[in-house]
């Protein structure tokens, strides 16, 4: 057998921040017997590495899973493995024996790792704010990922974790690398920060976060630096949502940056194997670092894995290939999300003395469209227990082959602008997605459920194993890696990004047309890499292959009134942008081909930021341009045969770009975001049980005292400064202490024990 190529698996691995010394051990998520309860966290085979010599000293199943050690959270440190493509068509782990057959001692293995944190650059557009770390590895020592930037203080770097080429041995002969992420520390520019009192007077006070000299890395005095004191420009090129950085409200009412940075990152891992005959084989994958999943016994309703599978296989499902287990899994994840949301609060119900909770979609409807604030559904019938029961009924009906009605309850991607009560009540309910409107599933998820419902009692489950007729690339996407816990896999990462936690996949879709770069959240052409498209710079994309990339926001202004367009100042055409993932799903089958795209003929003038068109016949001058659809996955030549690999194409995102639009620091989003699709990472409703009236009662996860009733967040209390809730500064300074794991719906109790254990 001859090696003709290599691949890195898993192609996308996620590290989870934490400052404890030992990484989190491996576990499995076992389904409950009835399919409806909490998943069981079961210890699984874990690889234990000797940090001194870099070799795996043993593989064993731990007796318990400890998510923290004392007050410190254990990081998730995934292994990245190398697989060999053999000339007989097999794919096997690359081992010492395979390398021996290809040249033995003359074989060389080299790793190149490049990661970045460019969140500051995304806002300032100053290349000197790009923090990039690159290492070349040929030995088995740990290599620190120390990111540098021109706007850093001389000699200072941003620690982004470390990587280690694991020493292959007779017992563990595979070629693998391990990525250990950073600790989740906030960095900045100086020990003082500016604040404004109620009279608008600015004062400089000692910064309560940046206490250590090691945290002071950014040069606030650098010529032209803009990050300290940064204020969003209020233009279409700002992030969406905007002002997602730590700061204060200045006397002008603008959000002004304190200049904080965090130690999240993303980037590429490349391996080059030089064989004895001089042939060089190479492959690459991607890694990122994000916060832990704080409800680890559940999974998000829409994940990065869902996006990748749709990108690979398309939106449509062959009825002959529908799997009951896949359809059930989608409904189960929806239930797991709802289970940890206070549905009454999300519906806009008054809670105690709070008449309008801050984080609720009805409030966003009113703010964005001037639609009169009204709960999505009648207040008296909306409760977490009742909505969860609906999900359970749908799951049971699907299993029984009697749920054709359920597919009609799912919101379609084209319905995101429809704010009528009937459509607002569709599922997934009460959650905000990447288009800043009500969340939809991927088109493939929707079609999976629809086909499963249509199949009725004749539908069967293929079980846990990957179906035989799926492509090899999908199997590679599903591969988690030996010893890697589920938190490291894209099944645990949210994808309906607004902006996201582990990735903002919108940054990948913005490069889906070769030669131009769009903004990640709308259809503005922000950059061109091909001069022949230079006239498109600043113009807006209106339609792709005959399909508009936007819809109009419509609905009743007053309860019970007729549906109409909902214009507001700055958006007179009531435009709602479609989210990129489900938009590009319509043309993903045309990768590598040219498709007609309609743009405004000239950049919109000031005050004409948004333009509406239902088709190519627009009320403004338009131009049609043929553009090539980018390849999503890497394709390499193996002995003259083009072969697709599971790695996302390098052209879609450079190191740091997949996380560049996320909050800075990431804790900012945990405190204020109103998405609530991410219950597996950031639960909302905990310690829930039936109340005297049969409705649910419980606590808010961000409360300092979880024995108290649910305390709804409200903007009116000084920009979320209710001292009963964990505050911004609490998270910036000690997030590991304040954020507790939730298992089985119950918040861990750290009193008298060393941490959450299973």
C-alpha cells in the first residue's frame, strides 16, 4: 500500500477556554430511554499526555467527569489527527508503521499553526490591530501561541494557548497534534478607565479588571490607534449587532470602548509529511477557541455541523434517504433549547414589577419596526412547561408516524420579514437568528423534518451509525477524534450567529463569490480582490440567480389591524436582509460555476443605505454581473483524481476572520445578548420545577442567588446594572467563578466540593 495523500481529522476542532491545569476528560452523551429527558454524561476513553516528553502515557476511562477544579474551569484541548489516503482507496490513521514503509527515519513531519484574534481590526479596519500568532513545530515540546500586533506595547503579546506535536510511540503510533486554548483573560491598554456619571462628567478611575501588568498589552499612545475610545460609526460597515465591545455610554449617547481584548482565536493547522522518496504530502484543518458549554448535557438546535452538512449535501433530502434518527435529533435539540428558556419572559409577559423584560423578541419587533409591542402569543398560555410539552408531543407523534402537521409549524427562511402573529408563533419560537429576526432552521433541517413527517409510519431509523450511503466527506465531518469530548466538535457550536460564540459563520459566507467580499450581515460589497469588479465596491447585492437576498418586514402595527409594510426612518422600504447561510443554500450546487447577480449600478447615496427589489426589475439603476460561486470545501489532487476533503476552503476565511465579528471581550455577549438559541452554552432558565399553579418556576442563570425566583433583565436599571445579577465587570474579572455549569437542569453547587462532577 502506498500513501497518495493525507487529511486532517477532525477538520474543525473547537477548544474551550479555562484556566485549570488539567484539560477536560472525554465523555459521551447518551440518550435517555424515553428520548425526551436529559442526556446522560458518561465517562469515555481519555488520552492522558505526559507534558514533559509529549507522549501519551495511557488511555483510560475516568470514573467521573469534573468540569472544573475548584474555582477554575478545565479547558477542552482537542487532538487533531492525520489520516493517510492509500492507493487501495482506504483511509487509515497515519502511524509509525505506515511511515516506516515510506522511508522510515528519512520521513519528516512538520506542523504549521497560525491563529489570530482580529476583533479589534474588524472595527477599526487598521491592520496594525491584527493579533496573529504563528509557530512551526517539528519537535514534541509545547509551543506557545503568542500573538503580536503592531499596535501592541513593544515586547507584549496576547497569549492564545499552546499546541504540541504528540510524540508517537509503539502503544500510540498515530500522528496527532493537541491544541490547548487560553485561560479566558481580559487584556487592555492601561490601569485606568474612563467613566461618566449621571451629569455627563468624565472621570478616570482605577480599572477593576486590568489589575496585572501582564494584562496591559495594547499601546493606547500609538500614533493613530483608535481602539481606546472607539465609537461605532453608525454605518452599514459596522458589526451587526453593533457596539458589542466593553465600554461606557458617553455624554453624546454613544458606546465608547475601554480598549479591552480577549484571548479567543481561530485559525489553521497545517501538516506537511516528507516521505523517504522526497514526496511531500500536506493537509490542513481549522481550530478555534470559545467559552465552554455550560449546559453540557444538551446540544444547540442549529449547529455549525448542520451548516457544514447543508453546505456539503445541499438543502434537499431524497425521500429514500430520510432517517428517523436525524429528524428526531432536530426535535430533541429544539426541546433541549426550549427547556432552558423562560418562555414567558421571551414572550414579553410582564414578570413581577417588570412590565417589559429587556431581552425579548416582541421588544425587538417594536424597536426595529415601530410595531406596537405585543406578546407573540397570549400571555396566559405561554409557559416553558407547556411549550416543552408541545415539543415532546411532536417527537412522540413523529415516532408514531402521525406528525405530518408538525412541518407546517416550522418557520421558513423567506418568512423572516413576516411579523404577523401567526408567523411569529412558528417554530423555533421566540429566538433571534443571524438575520436579526426570528430564528429559522437550515433548509436541510426543515426538509428533513418535512420528509420524515410525510413518510409516516413507514419511516425507520438507521441507528447511531453513519448511514452507508453518505459520502466519505460527511463521515469525516462527523469524526470527533479519539479522546475528544463532544464540546470539541461542531455539533456543540451554535451557527445561527448573531454574532455567535465559537464562530461567526457569516464571515465565511461573505466570500462566497470569487473576487468580491460582502459585509457579513448584509449585502454591501465591502472589498474586491479582482479589478474587473472594482465598480461594484460600495454597491449592494440585490438578487442571486433570480432570487432576492432580502424581504420586506410586514405585519400589523396595532394588534388586530391589517398587515402592512413596516417602514422606519433609515429603512423606508422596510427591508429585512436574508441570512447568508440559507440564501447561499439555494446556489451551493453551483459551486465553481457562474451565476447572474444583480447589484445597484452605483453605491447608494447617504440616506439610501437600503434598497428594495422583489426581482431584477428595480426602481433604481441596477447592473447584472456574472460571478463564480466559491468552492466551500478543499479539493486536492490525488494521483490525478480531484478529491474533496472536509476542510473548509482557505479562500473563505483567513486566521482570525471566523471570530472577528464576535464580542470583545466575549463575556460582553453573555451579559446582554437576547438570542437565547444557545442554551447549551448559555442557559437562561435553571432549577425549574412546577409551581403551585402548574406553571414553571425557577431562577435566571445570571442571578447571583439561584434560590430566588427568576429576576428578569431590564435595560431601565442603569444599562443592566441590577446588583442581584452577575454584571459585566464580574464576568470580565472572574467569569469562571460566576458562571456555573447546569446539568439535568440544576445549577452546580460549589459549596463544600471541588466542582461540577458527573
